C-alpha cells in the first residue's frame, strides 16, 4: 500500500520528481569531475566525465541495437500465423 501511495504522489508531482532526478544526475556528473584519479590505467581516466559519457553512450547503443535486432529478426507480421487455408490444411472444420 505504501508503494501505491508513493506512485500516486509521484504522478501528481511529476515536475518535482523530474527536477529532483535531473538535479541528482547533474550532481553525480559534477562530482565525477572532482574525483581524484590515482594511478590511471586508461586514457579515459585522464578525461573528466569520460566514464559518465561512456556509460550513457553504451547504454543508448545497447537500446538502439536491441530494437534494430528485434525489428529485423524477432518481430513477425500480425498475420504471421494466419493462413487462408488453415482450416483445410489442419483438417479442422
């Protein structure tokens, strides 16, 4: 019941929820700029905010490629299982 009330409150205060989410996101990115990097092993460790951008880009690419694969190979037309002669071929009347 608490979850239901929380969801209803979030729907009523959507502007506040979005503002809070964006604020947290900005604080995380800004915090990443000031994290000291000891013993960098990769060129991305030298660039401030690299891992935040890399993670977001990777996630976006996973979504785009998954949607493309789904549309190209997994989805079938709505009438894929329908056949004009389905009753005759199956022997059902």
